[in-house]
C-alpha cells in the first residue's frame, strides 16, 4: 500500500472532491464551493493527480463517476462528517445532563453557597449531582490534575493556567450564644480579648485573620479550641461561653437558628474576596461555561438573600 504523507495534502481538496462527485459538473461544483470555474478545474486536476485516477469521466450528457470515485465517495462522506462533528461545539443541555459536578469549597463557604447552588441545579439541571470536597492545601493542583471542575476559595494568587473571577466579598462578624454575657452591652476590645475563642481551621495550622490583625496591634487572644468545620464550631458556641468570629454570610445563617447572636467585632478586620477558579482547559467547554454561570448566579442569589435579611 502506498504511504500517504498527509502533511503534503491540502485537506480543502476533500471538500472540493465532495462537491465534484455530487454535482458531476465542474461549473455547478464551483458555484457550490463559491469559487471560479477555472479554480474548480484546477482542483479537479490536483485531485486526479492525488488519486492517480480521472475520478470524473465522460458519459452520456456529462460526467459520470469512475469506479475509483464510486469507492471513494462513501468514505469521503464519513470523513467529512467526522471532521464536522469534531469541530462542532459539544452541545450541553443542562435539562437533560447527567453525572456529577465536583467542586472544591471550604466548609464555611459551602454552608452559605451550596443551598443556593443546589436550588439552581434543581431548576436547571435536575439530574446533575453535586460533590463538594474541602480543597485543603492542594486545591490548585486538583484543578491542574483535572480532579475537580472548579474551586470556590480565598485565592490570593493563581499560577499560569488557572483562571479565576470574583464571586463575592465577605466581612467578619462575631457569634456568641443568645444568653452569653457578651451579648449584653458593647463588645469592647478588652472584653473580646478576655473571652475564649473558637477558630475554624481546615488545615489546623497557621494564624487566623483575627490573630494576624491582633498581632499587628501587639495584642493576642486565647484560642481555646480549633475545629476543622463550621458546624462543629456553631454547635459548641451555642452550648458554651466560647465565641467565634467568622464570615458574615455564615454568621447570619447560624444566628437564624435562634441559638446564637451576631455582634460586630471590636476591631477592623476588613473584608476578603471569595473567588471562583478553574483550569484554562475548561474555559470554552459548554458544560463548564454553564457551570460557571450557575455558580456566579448562586453567589448573587446568596448575596441578595443576605441583603434582604439585613
């Protein structure tokens, strides 16, 4: 079998070949291809040289296909259809989509954002399931290794290949149980530092934002307890004198349980931005475009619910 060097072949000739074999007429093929009749004739000449066959032969009333052209025609149609399918954007219909969306998201943010995202999935993609995993210290690597679809987290810097966009801003507030002595009167800095604190820490290491601010002030607090998730912290705070400082969206959700009250912290903790991150390989995938829009919309739903609750 003769080995064919595809790099030396103009694949546009295959489109011309399809038109010539269908029309069996150079002029009609040229019109179909949007080229001049001489250009179509030159394409036929190149195809004849390529196939070492006349392809179109004289017959009654015009051209007819050669035996070789008859063999080539069904294969050509399959090839062109396959190329078209390959180049066509993979359709994605959330209403019929099945499978699992895997998101990296800290427990704190999942508690606030996931209910709104699930509500949106129920309306738009009822057969898609949601798998939320704590990103830990390797969230970016999980995106790079294609172990997750996207990540919602506090992201200061993103390496090459990782795309991100702002989702929402958070402030920190302090939570205490409803009958806590600190809930009465103003929570001053001295009162705040005299109390024992809970810190939610996914990794279990490193200072919390509150401690970083206090260190710059030359002050410290007593962190009595570190826990790895929000729900444990809330339950403990509701049943003890320990207090906790956490994002306002979660504090408001916890306070709605009527067992805790939210207080403004007695120091300026600023705000921080939660971002949505994904790998660049997913940038133009229809499924991922829809997913990113759904997450952004869920964040907007969450922010609206917080504003209404104020």
